[in-house]
């Protein structure tokens, strides 16, 4: 009797276990469901990083590869490019360099420098193709004979611009890593007499801004501070300060007024 009852209890427990298994079988995660879940994790969840979609019209595989090889950074800014342009102009032999200063025509070069013989070089910085094409619509781009610069360059991240897209006579500089490299040279005779007058206007406007900022002192007083210091020091400048005639100034050389 006791053995029969134990067998019945075991049989009943096994039947209940099978029934529970059948009722919950559809809710268990099988191998196929696990695979689907993995797909959801990989493909359906929101991407939190920064994606840059490629445009077939502007970003060919070759351009994207060139950007990757050049180490182009997503943190590229216009300000950084302007700083690079100023440094490049100085290395290019420009003794005076100004950045983001305007003249009466409305032209505001990102960077402009002058060599001997009043030879001017401008650099326009572009971090996007849209900005580059918008620049072509400006009045002094449509009438380049009124623009500044004996030489004119665009500076952009590597691979952003193509040589065939440049205005006639313009050169192209590319930022590759930390260095600026010349992709194609500019013509050296792009400036007209009108452009020269606009450059003079830009220089005078910049000098006036300096004068306003140092008022009530004048620019002349500012330039003569060494003379006054010598007067206060019994006719001698303090040690380490050079007299004006010994200062490095390529624009005072005899050949400085001659053209390149």
C-alpha cells in the first residue's frame, strides 16, 4: 500500500512538471530568440556617437580616404585654421601679417600678409564645402579685379577641396596633421591697382583701430617710447632693448620698395 501511494505521488508530480513545461515552453528564450535579441542589441539601439554620412556628390571614397590618411580631426574649427594660416604666412616670408581685418570694400581676409615690394598674400580658410561655395558669391569674388592679394590661397582640411574647383589663379593649401602643405601654387600677379588701394585702406583702418585703443596716447608716441626711455636713462637704453635702427624690419631695406 505504502509503495503504491509513493508511486502514484511520483507519477502525479511528473505529470504536473510536464504540464508546467508545456504551458511555459513558448515563453522560454530559445537559440533563435537569443539570436534575434543579439541583432536588436547590435542594430536597433540608438547610436550615441557622431556619425558622418558620406554624400556621393561631395565625398567620394578617394576624398574620404585622403581625409583619413591626413588625420583630419572632427574638432576642426575656423579659428584653428586661421591660426595656421597666420603661421604659414610668416614662414612664407611675410613681415607683416593681419587676420580678420576689414576694408571699405567689405572684404575681410582670414589672413593677409605682405612681403617686400608691397607684395601681398591672402589666405581664406574653409572648413566645409558649403562655406567654400558661398564664398564664390561675394562681390569681390565675382569681380576679382577689385579684390586684395597678389597671391591668393584657400586653406582647408586635406581632401576637402579640389584644384579644378578653385577660381582662376588661386592656390590651394591643405592642413595635414599639424602642417600646412602647398597643393598648388597661386599666380603672383592677381592684384590690380584697385586691390592695392583696398589693401592700403585695410592697413590704415587697422592703424586707426590701434590708435583708438591706446588713446590718449598716439601711435607716434607709442613708436617713440624707446626714445623716451633713453632720455630717462641718461641717453642709454636699458640692457637688452635694441635701438630702433637695429630692429629687424625688412621693409626698411633699400630694395623693399621694388616689386618681386
